[in-house]
């Protein structure tokens, strides 16, 4: 895994996320994977950007999430590109569902636990603060 600094052509955000860093820097992340070692390497490479660094990626969702997550370092933007999902936020220990269909977006506040139920498979884009992200079982 490494942050690409040289210019290049088109990037497939479903396989190559982009790290947004300080100074308006946008660096594709080659070799990214949801693997503990890769995530640790990404965290180390992005550490100089602190809580202002963001991970931009597209993922395909064909089933509801099996975990909750939260991002203490800042707000997360979730954009539905296709399909239909309900993002369930836990606010004041109560569910706060937000339905999303193609073209709709929402913002998850810092530190708020959230998960998602997928009603119709589709693609979603996220702009996520990576620092300090936590997960728990659903």
C-alpha cells in the first residue's frame, strides 16, 4: 500500500480510494485493502494529516452491514450513487434512520455510531475521516 504522488489517468474509486490531505492534496491509494496490515500502513501514511485527512471511496453494497462504526475525528459524508439503503445512526441511544436513494447524501456527525440496511443493491460513495475510526458488532 502506498500513496501515489505522481499524476496519472482515470482512477476506479471502487478499487483505488483517494486520500485527501492537508494543502488540498489528493493521493490515490494503490494496494488498498480491508486488511489489518494495509489499514495500519494507510494510517501511518496519512498520520501527518491528522483529523483533517479523508478517505474517498466507492463501494458496492448488496447486503446490510454486520457492524457499527463511528468516526470521532470528524464528519462523514455518505452519497448513494445507485440502489436504496437506510443508514441507521444511534443518537441519544435511539435509532435515527436516514433513507438514501440515487443522488441523495447525508452527513454522519463525529462520534455517532452508524450502520446500514441495504434494501436494493447499489453503489455508495463515502468521504470519511480515517483517524480513530472504531467498529463494533451489530
